[in-house]
C-alpha cells in the first residue's frame, strides 16, 4: 500500500522543481559567512569582493544537477564569488539524474545536447565540475530505461554506478590536458527511503576515490548531529543563523526550518511552482549546503 504513495510524493515534489515566484527574484541576503578558499552568478564572470582574501588562483566552476541544484544555484554562486572570486556557470535541470548529462542521450534525456556535461566542459574549461544529484529513483527520466529503486534495487544501483563512471570519463576526456576536478555532493537524509541515499552517497565517495575527485558532504550540514541519515525538518540554529534573523526561523526555540511542511525533499522555504527556478527566499538549508560545497573547493585550493 505504501508504494503508490511513495512514488507519488517523490515524483510530485521533484517535478515541482526548486520553487518560488520567478518574477520576484532571489532576496538579497545578509553578508554571507566567511568561507576560506569560496563564487558567482549563473553563466557570468564574477567581480572580486574587496573583503575576501584572494586565493592562489581564482577557479572556474561548473555546477550541474537536479532540482536541488536548481534551487541552490544562485546562493552557491554568490558564496563562490565572494570567497574565491570564481568564474561560475550553472546548468541544472529539475528531475534529472546522471544519465541525463551523458553525451549520446539527447533523444532520451531532459538535458539538451548543448548542456551535457562534456559539452559544457569544452565550452567553459572549468577547474571544478560540481555534481549534485539526489538520485532519480522512480524512472521519470527516459534515459534510466525504466529502472527504479522500488522495482529493482540491485539493478538501480548498478546502473547508477555505471553512469557515474561514464560521466566522470566523459568529463575527463572533454577537459583534455586541463582535466577538471569533479566534486561529488553528498546528499542529506531521504525521508522516504533512508537507506537509498546512504548507498548513493557511497557510490559518489567511491567514484571520487577511484577518479581523483573530491567529495563535499553537504548532506551532513542538513542532518542532525546525532544521526547523519536521520531526516529532520528542523535543526538547531547555528551562530551565523542566530546573528541573521532571516536564517533562524524560530529563534525562541533555538531552531530553524530546513524544509516546508508540504515539501520534505527540497530546502527552499518559498512555495513551489510548476516552473523550476532558483529559490527566491532566504533558506537556511540552501545556505548550509552551498557553504559546504564552497568549503570543499576552497580547501582544495589551499
């Protein structure tokens, strides 16, 4: 009896995308917390911040992913710009998974040929390619060939691992002599199938080890201290969140909201819309995730 509900909930929240009224645009955020080693607006170069200490070399960053990346992209860009003076390109597509970004899948994919990972690597010459995917598990995108987590778990994970390896190889080949560093973003707790995201993260970690990539454990930043894979709608406010009221949604209870009551997957606190857009509201979960990604890149730069 649970399966139809599970598929319906997950499909619904993912296809709704990253939320908000696109006409309003993202709210101006208070000064972002300082992140050693941190970049930019979608598909544009970024101006340097006079307050940030310059890294050895400003990186070029490409950000790809699904609806989680769609809602995160502007906040991540701002942090990378302020901390690392990075040149930044983002091309997320809601409802996607790894195979959507593989070249050779344009006919059966939600990502057009021009925005495949390898194509964007050839055109933007990034130092880092950040990949953030929750893990399409219900076969919505045609390139998954109908393989779903519920119906065939072993086949699902085998296919996911194969696609991760193939995508890494295509990115490396597209980079040529200037091979970019792939950053695999680990996901937060899955409220419906908790073990699935744990295994997806393990695949990302293995891929990073075997292909000289990096891992950004963004999921830890949105997990309780007592349980890395325990889902929670609220977490205690951080010092930064206490100092900036918009990010500590319930200061009297010393906790902040990561998710809306009607969406247990996404971190945007604005209502979802039928057209995926970057999140237009200050959202603690998005800021936490973006900071973790930024720290991972900054730490590698030194």
